[in-house]
């Protein structure tokens, strides 16, 4: 008997656009469920923008009911003000699934790129193409949504690797 499918939410944090994607993983089988991008209006205050993102992500979680979540770690850039704002949006990306009781994993951008494309320095178009190849039914309309699906794919692959390692260790005892 095989294990039940695990529904995984991947999040690509951003203050302007926060990508999200949900897949199901059952063993090595991966299936696309949904994806999209949450947008916050730049004419709103920072607090209102963060609230908009939180409400949107909470709605996605309530509707699609993932079992686990994965979030891309923040890429640090030269502008400290932008890095702080991105960090706050990332806080929303971590908080919303945690408030829903989901375990949340974090992955570095280079690891996500390497897992999905085989190249830790892949560009966004290459990531989008590989996501479409790995999830043929996916319809990521934005690079943020494709990146979020890549985060979910990474979690599915690494989660399975950890499970195999744990099973091997248990058999060795």
C-alpha cells in the first residue's frame, strides 16, 4: 500500500507579487493543482500591503488545504530598504502557513534552481520551462507562480530524499 498523497504549498515571497503554487506528491508522482500570484498595490501603506498578502495566502491555504509549505529564502540585495521590505513579505509567507498549523520548510534560491533545472544559477525562463516539463498541466501565468511551483517541487524532492534516508537508517538498526 502506498502512502497517501501530500499536498505541498510553495511560496515565492515578494511585496509587490507573491507567487504561490500547490502540488500533490505521492512517491515520485507529482501533480499540479493550482498556482497564482498575489499582488499588493504600491499606493497602499506597507501594513496594508502586508495584510493584503496575508489575507490572500490565508485564502489559498483555506481553499486548497495543503499539508506542508515551503518558502524560498530571501535573496539579499544591495538596497537595505528593499531587503527589509522583502523580509517583511517573507515573514507573511512564513506566518500564514504556520498559523494554519502547517510545517514550513525554507530553501535557498540556488538549491531550488539546482533541484529543478540542475543548474544553481539558472535564469527565470529556464525555471519556467522546467516547471512546465515536470508539471505538464501547470499554467503558471507569471514568473512568480512558476518560481513558487519550483519551491514546491524542491520540497517534494528533498522531502522524499529525507524519507528514504530515514527508512534506510531504520532498516540498518
